[in-house]
């Protein structure tokens, strides 16, 4: 009797459990779906969220998809890492875009040219570069923008500003004159093959000792420099003023009196916060002596960065120049927070700041690796074939012209574009 009762009880409990589960499943899942659809329908035109319309406000930034407001400044981190390059972070580079249409590049460290390409800005608008000092992690990608810009259709010179040194050969003009020499073969190879008007470098070297000196003033934008203290005489930091907004960029510097005086209360202050000495020892196998020297004397450590920011009190403090990962960020951040409790961004590549008088919005850009660099809008000239340096007879005689194959390529292009180009016969 007891056994029968037990069997019946177990059977009933099982049936009830299954029924409750199925009821819950039906109402839970299907019911939820219905509620969402009903809410969407009820929201109608009142909401920017619609099943068929693009959202007007996004949590992330898609390059090339948002206008800049007339009073807005957009800053994009195109390099926030270290001299030893890695896929996640290029070396120092910050792009500043203004509501008046102007764009400025501050530092252009190794690997950053790819990040600039990802911003979908035509090359003829990426023609102004400001270099804080001549370490490779602050200007190593200059040749990529210079030469890549020629291929990308920039038809005007690339303008570059950089500091003098304690001797002429330590200055920007010397470095870039010799960079042009390094690329003698590259430049010569392009003569007569492409429009080379963008191959010209216009270099302005200014005194690294200038204090709050104006080095650029056009179209309502003023850029000033102050000396920075880093490794050798020569480095500088930049302060950009436009339309009541101020952007300050340290490049690399030890905490110094000029930065503390001239960047007080800026809207956005981007300053190095180097990899903490302990992380240099643990992750890079540095000796404690080297980590302390480079981490706190040549550079600014996160705790020193925090102290600097607690004095200048910017609307947004931005720390960069460290490898920003799940296992390093907590320690870097904890050190900054020992000395600073104000607004803070711990930068990584593709972080974006939209700065206005009323608001500073921080987001990440969404980058697809299939993005093509944006072609320039300037009208390109046909190459002047007579400018070619040409080949020696030795090399010319090694050519296999495949005339039928090449003729078909010319015929197809001429047919598609209504042109009449002839296959060269020499
Ligand atoms: Zn440096
Ligand atoms: Zn550096």
C-alpha cells in the first residue's frame, strides 16, 4: 500500500513539475518576446530606438559616421603604447579634430599610421603633424604617413612641426632631412609613376626652450609649446587652443613646472603615465634599478601622473604610454588613484573623446580590419612619364612583357572608363 502511494506521489510530482516548467517556458520566453515587440510598437516615433531605424546616439564610435558639431572637439587615441610595438597598441599618436574642419596629429609613433587610416579621413586633411620629441615611439610612423599619403592621393606637402635640439643634429630639421635621404630610392622610384606633389615635406623647427611660445596660428587655432623634461634636451609638450577649448598633450615628460603652470584647468590633458616600475620588473624582466630609473626619472609613473593631475585639475585627465590589459590596468589605476581622484581615462588605442563646453563623452571606436585608407579628395594629375629615372639596359632586357595579357588589361580599362591608353612600347 505504502509502495503504491509512493509511486503515485512521485508520478504526480513529476507531472506537476513538467507542467509548471512548460507553462513557465511558454510564458517566460514567448511572453518576453511579445512584451518587447509591444513596447517597441508603443514607443513608435517617440523613441530613437526602432527595429528599422538607425539609432541617433551610440555607445561606440564608428569612424566616418558622425559629424562634429561646430563647437566640438573630437580627440582619438591612435597610439597609446610603448616603443616595443605590439598589435593591440601602436606607439604615441593622438588625432585632434575640430568643428571648424581642421585636423591635427600630435606625435606619430610606430604603428600609428594604420590607426590614422582607420579613422576614414581623406589624406589631404591629415597634413599637419606635431612631434613632441624624436624618439621612434613618437615619430616612427611619420614616413608611413608621408609616403602612404602620396599613394593615398595627398597632393599638397605634409607639414611637420618639431623641436630643436641642444645641437643642430639633435633637431627635427636634421632628422627629417636625413629621413628624406633614407627614402631617396623610394622617392626616385615614384618619379613619373604617380602624382608626387604630396611627396614634399614642409618642416618647421622651433626652439625647444620656448615657454608658452606660439608655433602655429591659423583659422582660429593656436598651438603653443612648453619645454618637456625627458632623456635629453629637446622634448616639448603642446597646448592647443580653439573656440574656448584647450587640449594639452605632454608627449613624454617628467613632471615639470611649465606643465603645472600652463595646463591648469584645460579641458583635456593627455599625459604619459608610464608602465609602473613593478610591472616593468614583472612583465619586461627589467632590473629594479632600471625600472625605477626609467619608470620614475626618465618618465612619469602612474602615481606621479596622478599628482600632476591633482594640481592642474583638467576636466578630463588621460593617462597613456602603458600596455593597457586586464592584468595591468588594475595596478596602473590603483597607483594613479593614490594621488588623484578626479575625472580620468586610462587610454588605449581607439579611445575617443567628444569634448564640448558642456560635456566630455568617452567611447571606444569600432574598427574593422578590412577598412581601406580613405582616398584624398584633391584632383590627382596623371603621372608625367618623362620624369621617370628609368631602368638600365641590363634590367630592361630582363623584362617579359606578355603583350596579349597586358593588351587585354588596357582594353578592358579603356572600354570601362572610355579612355584610350596605349601599352608603352619601350
Ligand atoms: Zn620618449
Ligand atoms: Zn615615449
